[in-house]
């Protein structure tokens, strides 16, 4: 989903930070290739994009990269996620904690980091 959002927004003229830790859908590992590929697609189509590889746990780093690269942040899309393909019975405390850390805490951290910028700019979505 993130790729589709990034490409669409870039095609409409947005300057896009493509954030992807590059881990597996299960939450392990890290790689720059996923974000880099999307940035290359956007740039090949004439858009403006830069990659960021930080975990959403460190939302302030993601937002700071947008501000440093483009001078502001106007839109945040929180769609980071990992997969725990287990029934409730088989889910461990660690599985549950990791899902919460990415899906809930990550969305909070990224939005919280953007909020001050939105207020100063009197604009943000």
C-alpha cells in the first residue's frame, strides 16, 4: 500500500519521503532495497522522492528527514505493519508486543513528530 500511496502522491506533485525499514512482513531484518526501488520509480516518472530507512518506532527521525530534505511536512500516511499469521491461541506476548509497537506506537510516534510542524504551518493532514 505504501508504494501505491507514494507513487500516486508523487504523480500529483508531492515531494515524498519513502520510509521502509526493509524488514520482512514478520518484522525481522532490514534492507534499503524496498524504499530505494520506490524512490527510483518515482524519480524515473519525473517525481521527487527520497528514502528513509528508520523504524516507525523512531517517528521523529522520519519526520526530520522530510523537513531536512524538503523544508516541511504536509501529509503523513501511517500504514507500516507486520504480519503475525497466528491464531489468538498461538500468539505469544512477544508477537503481540511487536504488532502493537509497529501498528499502534509507530503510528503515534510518526504523527506526534509531525504534529508540531502541522501547527506551525497551520496546515497538515
